[in-house]
C-alpha cells in the first residue's frame, strides 16, 4: 500500500472554499484522525490529477471504517481540537490554543427542525457550527422571513458574549447539525485566565463581524441605487 502512494501529494478542499497542500499521506492520515478531513471532503492528488471524495481513496477507507464502527472515536460530548479548524474564525489559532479552547466549549448535536435559540429569549451563549446548516429567521403574523442561512464554519449569537441581551431572531436547524457552545461566563473566565487565547479569538470574531457589516452596507447601498434608478 505504501509503495502505491509513495511520492504522491494531496490537496484538501476546505470549508472556506480554498485548497490546502500539498501534503503527504502521513499528514493526511493525521488530519483524518483529528477530523480536519471527513469522509465527504474533496481531495486532489498529483497521481490522479482529479478531485475525489476521501472515502473514494482505497488507502484511506480503513480510517473511515474505524470511525464508523466506533474505534478511535472520542467519548460522547468530547471535542477533538482538530475539528475546531472547520470554523473559519479559529483558523489562525495554533494547535495548542485549539486544545485549550476545546476544553472549555460544549459540544451540542441538534436534530433537524430544532430551535437552537428563540427570538426574545435572554442570550448567554455563542455558537460555532461544525456540521450541518441552520437558518436565522423572524416570524410575524405567521409568516417566516429568513434573514440568513448558516453553514459549517460559521457562527451566530456572538453578541451574547458581551451584553446577554434578548435574542434578535430565531435560529432553527435545517438539518441535523453539530455545534460548539461558548457561554458568556466561560468567555469572561477565559479573558481573565488566558488572555493570550481570548484576544486572538475575539479579534477574529470582530474581523468577521466587520466584514458582515460592510457586506450588509454594500447591499443596502446597491438597493438604494437600484430603487432610485427604477424611480427615474
């Protein structure tokens, strides 16, 4: 088996729509064990010059079979630090920082159609999405308005880390999803005890929020221009 992949280089398609690599087989296996590479992750090789899903590679199938049967799987509720790299705002953190962060976050698995947060309820937690898809919505007069759709690698509820105010919208799971929950109390303790970890986490969150605000402002500006042109 080793001779068949000797010298082969692998490129991994990440959830942020970017390719990572080249890496060799031992590194790829470690990424699978850390859950940075999943069964449906797309992989490109210098051998085949084509993209295929991870489970389509004979040399990798044994590792996914082990996970399916329960071998080398973490105990319920535990978090492997490598899986945190699926979240975009954590991409700049070191392995050691991810290990520490994994120790203070709560893993939650939610079923399709479950309501994770409800509009008007007091907020005390931020959520990071590892797997699945959710929608932020508002309901008025029985009519649902979808504000945004959130997928793996994104987050929501971030303002609750700072003001614990009422939730501004419902967040409902469109499919079975896996989330990481960070409470306001936990983050406050993290800021006091581990500022070297809390600071880069906060900076990455703020940068993402700033990008969202700029995008919203651009959409509003474009909408005003369109309406003005239509009125003329």
